[in-house]
C-alpha cells in the first residue's frame, strides 16, 4: 500500500477485514461485502489502513474530509517552518580597512535581522599559494562581528575561495 494513494471501497482485494467505525467503534472481523454495506449505509468510504496485518485493517470514514484535513495540517506545518536566509559577502585578500568596515556594517544589519552571513574571499593567481592571508582577513571580520554573531565553523579553503559562515547569537 502506498502512503500517497490509499485503497478505497471496491478496490480492497481481501475477503475479510478488521473493521473500525467512523467514531472508533470496533466491528471486529467481517467479510468485505459486509464492510462495504456498513460503509454505504453510513454514507462513508471504506479505507484500507493497514494491509500488512492479518486480516487487513479497514476504517469507515469520510475520505474527502480526511484528505482535506491532512492537506490543512501540511500547510499549517509549512507556515510554522522558519526559512533561514543566507547572505553572501565577497571580500578579497588585498581589501582596505575602510572597505572591511563597510562590509562589516552590512553584515551586522543582516545578523540583526536574524540572517546568516557567509563571507567569501576569492583567491586569484598567486594568492592561491598563500590562503593564510585570506584566513587572516576572515578572522579579522569575525572578530569585528563577535559581539553580535558567532562563526559556524572554522574558515574552509575550497580551491579558489576561502569561506566562513556567521550566525546570529541566540
């Protein structure tokens, strides 16, 4: 049985099923014809809940209403989800102090808004031979923002770039 498309009414192939009523009433083990008759008299659907047990478990319910409520729960859970926005700020090894101050000012605003900030130093040409310089620049930036944010982990050298991500302090 797939979780996406449950087996309903006449599509249930078992001869006998353990039947549960709409209000949780236990009907016990009944034939499939009797279960369908009970569902029809109540004006509801017969839904296969578990085909793994012996005999399979079926429930009498309003399937349309059940499906609607499941969709509603999914939407509600999605609303409560917090989406973390990551802002990226690019730096270079030869950046001047006033440029660092300017970029740190923007990063501070992002961190105050609760966003994560990823600093990236792109290495060009001979700079790739000494990624320590990029790490020094990133450590300077991290130190300037240490009052409002914390670095997620140590600066990472990824080929032509060195990155560090800062998250707001709790």
